């Protein structure tokens, strides 16, 4: 990935992170990396690998392809789900951590998790 494409990826990451009202530290903690490493992604000084792009897309609730440079350089996230839900920044840190971790699970693990947490919250059911 050349420098211009790395910069474009960084701009997209920053836009998504800001759209989600997350700090660089929150994203880095979720990824299990240093904040400076994530910061370098946004600055275009280094590039996340494909696995990290997929995780970032899950965190930001966007398609992974929109985080990559492509033929269509127009960048529009106006159709993301964030405008219609409670912003994540209004949640407590524990709630944010729980939500971000949930987003990183595959469909089977999400169903298992929801079943467990529902049973914990409503033991009489």
C-alpha cells in the first residue's frame, strides 16, 4: 500500500472512530494494541493488516471494504447505523467494552452470549 493509500485508510479510520465517538485508546484497547500503533494507522504511517481491518469494521459497524482504498474514493458513512441508535459514548466504560467485545464475536458466539446474558438478567425465565 503506498503512502497516499495509507493516508486514505487513516482518514477513513479517523472518520469512523469519530462517528462512533470512541477514543483512540478505546479502539486500541479493544484491538489489544498500543494507542500509538493505532494512531499510526490514522496518520498513515503504518497500515493495519487485513485481520485488523476486519476487527475495525466490526467495531465501527461498517463493511470492511469501506475502510480500504478502492476505485470509488468517495467516502460516505451516512448510512451507518449510528445515527439511529444511542451513541456509544453515552454508555459507561463497562457497557462500551461489552458492546465492542460483542461486535467482535461471530454469529454463533453472539447467539450463545445473548442466551447466557438473558438467562443471567432474567433467572425466572
